[in-house]
C-alpha cells in the first residue's frame, strides 16, 4: 500500500492570503449577526485591519524565498512586492468604498434585488444606507489577487482567477444610481470573463498535454515542469503554441489589452466609481504579476517565439487606447481607454528581457495604481443632483469653480501624460529603458508616439477645466469626507514623490525582481 504523503505548508509565507480570506469569511458572519446600523463601521474596520495585518506579514516576510504547498505557491521577491502593492492600493480603494458623506448612503445600492428605474429604486437612491456586503466581496477579491501573483502552477492560477473575478462581477452591478447601466456593465464583464476563463482552462489542458513524455518526469502544469518541457518535450510544438495563446487570452483579458479590451470602457463607466478605481489599480497589478510569472518563469525558454506576437499585441493596445481616448466624451470612458493604453506600455516592460524588465514593470504598476485611484477619487466628487457628472462637457469651467480639486486632477492627468517630475514620466522610463537595452526599439518608438497622441485628450480636459467659463450646467465639487480626502491625498503625494524621488521604490523593485524556480 502506497503511503500518502501530504505536502508541507509554510503558513507564515501564506499568512497575507490567509488573513484576507479569513477576514472575508468573518465578514459574511458579520452580515448575518451584526445589527444593520453597525455593519458599515464594523465591516470597513474589519477590511482595513485585515489589509493592514496582511501588509505587515508581507513586510515581515521580506527575505522569504520558498515554494510551498507541493509547488503550488511561490513566495519570492516579485510575489512579495506585488502583494504589498495590491494591499496598499486596496487600502486606498477601501477608503473610497467606505465613503458615505459625499453621497448620502454611499456609492452602492441599498438593496441589490430592487428593480431598476422603479419607485423603490428611486427611493433607495435618495439616501438609504448602501449594502455592506461589498466589504466581504472586496476582501475575497483581494485574497484571490494575492494568490494570483504567487501561483506557481496553472491550476492554482486559474482558481485564484475565479476567486477574485466572481466578486468583481457582482460589485460592478451594485451602483446606487444608473442601475441599468451598472447591471449591463456587470453582465458584459461576466459573459466576456467567462469566455476568457474558458480559454485559459483550455490552454492549461493543452500545456498539460505538451508536458507529457518528458524523459524521467511526469506531466504537470507547475512552472518548473513547463519550463523543462519547453526544451525537452517530444510532443508537438503546436500544443505549446496553442496553449500559450489561450493562456495569454485569459491573462490579457484581465489586463485590458487589445483586442481583448472591449469590456473595459463599458464596465468602467457602469460600475460604482470606487470599484472602477479598485479594478483599474489592483486588478492590473494582479494581471501583470501573473503575466510576468508565466512568461518569465514557465515559458522563458520560448521567448523568441512569443515576443514578436506579444509585441504586436502591445503596439495594438497602445494604438487602440491612445486613438480611441481622443474620441471620448465621458471622463470614466476616457480613463478606461487610458488604462488600455497603459496596459500596452506595461506589456513593453513584460517583454523586456531580464530582471530590469520585471523591476520596471512592477514600479510602473505601483505608480499607475496611485495615480488612477487619485483620478477616480476626484471623479466621485464632481456631482449634481443626479449623482456624478461624468460627461466631459459638464467639466467646463471647473477650474474656476473649484480650483483646488481641478488642480489636483490636472496634476494627475499630467502624470498620465508622462510629464517630467511626475510618476508617469519615471514609470515610462522604467519600462522603456530595459526594452531599449534588450533590442526592442520598435516597441519603445511605438510607446513614445502613442504617448504623444494620448497627451491630447488629457490636455483637452485641462484646457476645458481652466480656460472655459463655468455655465449653469457646470456641477459643484462635493466636500470630500475624511476617507476620500485621505485616499486622494495619498494618491497625489505618491504621484509627486515617485516623480521627484523614485529611487527608493526603484531600488526596492530591483532588489525584488528575481523569481524562484
């Protein structure tokens, strides 16, 4: 009889993930047993404390380099850096999610099952307290993201993908106002996300078939086995290339890269703005963290094969994001196409060879996350009687009506445009430099040219805010509560500091750029 040997588990290395998933489960119990009037404070406090505790464990594990749970989870420099980034950005997003003074009752619907545009829907929009189920859903998503960037085999990565995707599908449908738009966004995200997950899973099956037949090694989907198969497998390379393509489709969908980007503008526009910010910052970190691990660890031996294809995807993504951003009339859709273009710039970093590309990409993810959360924090403040005023024509003259917040938004837009002394400039330099050193000048040229095109819609908004006269339709800027103020100030200060003095974070990213194999 064969003795069953259980894999060893390093619980200290897994502590950040366990804390977040434990907090999510505890949040479900809070919904069941805590009185309704207390749930908001309890749930928000629980989520923030869990994020803080998980971040503390990440810091304490800074020197940890291990593969645990039978090879399913890798804890190394990129894992810890990306987990820390997700947790810091998630804390900012939770501050925006928890805000209830900008709009009475918060940004979320009071009852998810209420019929859109009905009398009950109109009554709940007038100020009933929003759902508190958003907190356990958000913490589940954060926990899934922490697993996603640490996954060391494709099945673990797929499970993590579903753990953080399913809560996001629900969260997108919970906007207090414009309920039909919110529900439409969630349905589109869910349907297209299901297709992307199916592609990913089919890719896993093809890669498993490719790894069969390695001399002296069983088939598997862990990254070490895949790496060995790329150079030694007698199986047809068609399995490898088809599997890589399908895996890339699943990951590039989450990264919002063209041509898998079509969900992004509608979902960004329809979802509650705090959730849009959460997705723009944290989901991007998770998606590119997984892309880095898959293509730098599992398929590194096939770099000559996948680099030209992903390079074309990167150029297409930059072009689509930059050109279509020019045509947008809604600020959230404009930021969505900006996010797509930034996914193209990040792909340049992913394709840059060696540790320099990894560190540049990780720095870019953090810098962009702070800026985009600050941008969406300002969007939550520009409002009229019907809620957020997101049409660009409504922002005309905003600089004269509220110069402070218009100034902050202008600074963030200049960072997106890559103006020197902002994080946008240093982050683009961090990904374009290694690509240029690696002989990929064509990607850098495409990035510079599309950055010039993308600057136009940003500057158009700046001109509209400052050089137009405020009209009767110009909305007011709500006085932010403490939570929104904190998130906004953190984002703006980080954008400034990472532009003026980026060396500490760059050094941290450089020191954390080595994967365990």
